[in-house]
C-alpha cells in the first residue's frame, strides 16, 4: 500500500534526523541554531506521521 510506504519513508527520515542530531551534538563546537532547526524538522515529521496514521486509520465499526 502506498500509505504504508510513505509512512515508512517518513519514519526513516525521522530516524536519520535523530542520528544526525546525536552526531552533531558530539562536535566540540555545537551549532545550536542548526540543532534547533533539525529538532524542529524532526518534530514536523513526527506530527506528519501521526496525522497520517490518525486520518487513515481503518474504521473498526
């Protein structure tokens, strides 16, 4: 199903952003603005994933 593939793609991007944030935080000269932007993007992805899951949830009635 296309929706499942799209959700998996969004989840993968979310995981990659998380790994990138952890990597960036290891640098001695952390760019806090960059970290904030990455976290904002990560949150946006999480919200989009949740929105898609809720809007396409099968009706159990």
